[in-house]
C-alpha cells in the first residue's frame, strides 16, 4: 500500500485520540524598572563610612587568669605598657603569650602586657584560632592612649587602597648595585 497524501489524511481523520491537549496558555509578566531606585542603591554601596580609630574603654573586664610569676614589669610604672582588646562570642580557654592559660570572657576582653611583641603574639592566635579581630593600644604613664594595631583598620597582610609600600625595590636583580661600591661607604644599598 502506497502512502499518499490522501491516504494519510484519511487515516488521520479516522483515528481517535484519548488525550486532548489543552490550548496553549500565555502568561505575561509585567516588570517595572526604576532607574532612580537603582542609582540610589549604587551610591549607598559606593559610599563607605570613613574608618575611625576605636576608643579604649578601661572598664572592660579582663580574662580569668590565675596568674604567673610574670605580669606587668616595673617598667610599666615609668614607661609604657600595652593593652589588647577583643570581643568574644563565648567563654573559651586560650594560651597566654607570657605562659599559662586563661579563660576569655563572653563579650569584650581587655588584657595588659609589658611588651608589644606579646600583643602581636596573642593577636596572631586570636585571629587564626578563634577568628576574632583584636586591636591593641600603647598606654603611657601620663594616661595618654595611642592606638597601634591595625593602624588603618586593615591588618598588614591585607591590601588596602592608599597604603604605601615599604621596603620595595622596583628593579631586577641584574640592576642591583655592585657590593664593593657599597662596602665601607657608610651608605646602605637602598641609598645608592
């Protein structure tokens, strides 16, 4: 049997189908875009508040520490000492840079040290192990407080716009000065 157009049309007309397809439904979504609202949001995101140094609250409680043979040196009475502050979300045990262990309180903590290096050591531990953002200050015997770290609100290993580079030589090794030209001159390699 040869299939012709007439045969195909006749067979299609005699077939009955049990499934009826519904008519196509078209849905139209109306969207209104307001350029003013998006421009306002963009300016809000672009305008970041200027960074300000945090102030030291001397009434902040210290972590619970049984004590050690160390503590603040006599130098703190005539020179300066250092204060580190951070905010904790729960009580936790941490290692003191001066030796021993202490329990940080939930909420703000303040700890006094004799040396800046002790503050830096504890800062490293608090940032890596506990994910806190500590900052520390220098306190002079006169009561004057100087904010030290992080100086511009961003930790030194992070990039911050406007921060000048330190100890950078923009040259290749082959362009370095011959060492004999520097030796016994009293100048440093950076000066020549």
